[in-house]
């Protein structure tokens, strides 16, 4: 993820359609692949980040957290997309002026 392409939105349109489609249970090959992926850990870390400092990822994270029990490869792709978004927007923030009314 160190050299990942940076993205400017937390959830791309092409993922929205894929996440709204019902998925069949994993086949043996995809299940073996997903057992090696730290999906639950990544989603849990993103949830902590969302609650503490990044409410902008709440919608995207809500979509992928529905699949914690049976994640597919597309769900992992969305998690990686969110991580790319976080990396690309780390310098963004809110600045409040102490003297404004």
C-alpha cells in the first residue's frame, strides 16, 4: 500500500453497484484466498479511525462492514480503495478560527 494510487473519494461508483448485488457463498478457491486476507482487522481499524477522526468514510465503511462474516474479493478491493483514500487525504482537516463568531 506504500506505493498505491491515491484516490479522492471514499467509495467509487463502480463499487456501489457491486456492493448492492447479492453475492453467492464463496467457492473453495475464493474462500482460500480470503482466509489469507486481514479483512476483519482492516475493517475494524477503519472503524476506529472513522469514529475518532474520519467521519467521511462512514458510508463506505458501512457498506463493507456488512460482509464481515463472508467477505468476497470485491469487498477487499473496496477496503483497499478506502485505505488509498485515507492515504490521499491525510493532510485534509478542519480549521476553526478562535476569533470567529
